[in-house]
């Protein structure tokens, strides 16, 4: 086992495999293509775990990530991020060797791709179904039609269909609200599909948020799902009621470097450069950045919600603890912090250590 002496992101492989298998089985039972988003783990090694369950098509969030996974044997990739016209040269090189899909949501990007695409490439239209981050409003069929006309000028381009990420499920206040937002997104996409299906018989609908893909059972009109966070889950998903604590496969293990009894605070080596500054509101009404596990007499122990990662600076993390828990943790101990958002935490860590002691690199490490 590798000795942990600094902040280390530890993943439980068995839990990851259980999460992957469960989502793969769900996709199969609903006759959906399972195209998981690899931006969460960003690792060729972890990517191989998906192959065990028959996954052969993936989603990524950047051209660079697509290049990395293409080098590691993945040949059916969707870049689920609006087309960056400055990278069309890289996209052409990728499309020469793999089956590649890109996202379009405006005439400018469509024009650039239509003029410069030199190899077959699939295009999904990014549709905003309520997240209001980016994408075409589903009512703007005039915009959709004009973009389709632009793309038709290049026979290398194939219109694949409509894609959305219902990210507003992450701000839902209940599981019922997740169901409601998911159903609303389905209605919008189903109407678009119906409107264009006579012109494009093979048109597809692709959805991708982990809350909907985990909880919901209505996928009427959907052809593929693209969840990513589910491989690890995190406290954000737990707080939404999407997963249990036992489903969370990732923890940041941090050394204890100081104790301050007058404030009931413990200082760890593990700050904003390890966790990011995303937070949730704790039971005491204050923001927190992670839940705490400790090892007590060789046994794993989850501390109550009154014990939490309360502050972050660059390398420092401050854990607020009860008096009872304060006495359980000593300088030099390791504490395990369940992160709020596993995707950003993994991106900051750049590598993993499994509970079996295997070191796993990520892209560009």
C-alpha cells in the first residue's frame, strides 16, 4: 500500500464498478445507448472498467480529452461542449480516425464547420431545456432551420439530432422536482424530434444529467444517456437524494497538521486547490465543503453532520468538530473527506489511489 503523506484522492474500485454496472443495466433495460461522460474521471484506466459492461461509445468535454481517449482506443466519441471554431483543425484530425460527434448551437460555429470540415463528422444541436447555461431554446425552430441549411452545404457533416444536459436538476429541492424537470425536458425534446423526424428519420435525442439518469424511469423518445458523475457520486448527489453515502466511491484523504481546542477546529493539509470552493448548506445553516470519516481503533467512523469541513484557503482546510470528535483526532492522523463535487475534486487531484493501493493516472499526468 502506498503511504499517504499529502492530500490524496482515494477511490473504491468495487463501488465504482457497482455504479457502472447499475447504470449500464438501467440503460439496457430501457433500450438506451449508454454513452457515459468521461469528464468525471478523465482516466484511461478507469475508462477500461466501463468496457467490462459493454460500453463502446463515450462522451467528453473537450477536444483535448477526445484526443486522449482516442489514443487509448476509444473510437466513438461525442464532445459535449459547444464547438470551439479555433479547434476545427484538431477536430478534422480526430474525425479522420474515429467516429466523432460535435455540438452546434449558433450560426457562426455552423458556418465555420461547414466551410472547413474535411472528414465525416456528426453534429448534435445543443438544446437548453431549462438549465440556462447555453444552448438553443427549443422554441427557436427558425434558428435550428437556418443552422441546418448552413450545415447542408458540406456533405461530410451529418445531422445526428438534439442533445441536452438538464443541469437544473442539480438545483432541485426534492426528488419530485428532479422528476418534474426531467419530464419537462423530455417533452421539449420529444416535440423537436417529432417536428424533424420526417426529414431526418434517424434523428436521435441524447440526455445526460446524473440525477435524472439515476432516479427517473421515463425515457420516452430518448435514444441515449450520457451521465458522468454517477461513477463516483458525491455529497451533492447525496444531498439531492440521488445516491446513498455507500454509493460515493471517492474521498480526499488529508493529513492533520494542527488542532485548536479553543475554537474546536482541526487544520488539515487540504484546501481549495484540492477540493474547489463548491459548498452546500449544513444542518447548522452554514456552508460546508465535505463530510468527515476517521479511523477509530481500526474501524471506519463517519462523524455526525456537526463535524464538517468548514473553511478552505489555498492549502489549508478547517474542520469544525464537536468536543467528543476533537479528542478522537490527533496531529499526524489522516482524515477522509467526502467531497461536495467529485468531478471538480478529481480534476484538481490529477491522479488517484485505489483502496487496493493502485495508483491511477489521469489525462496529462
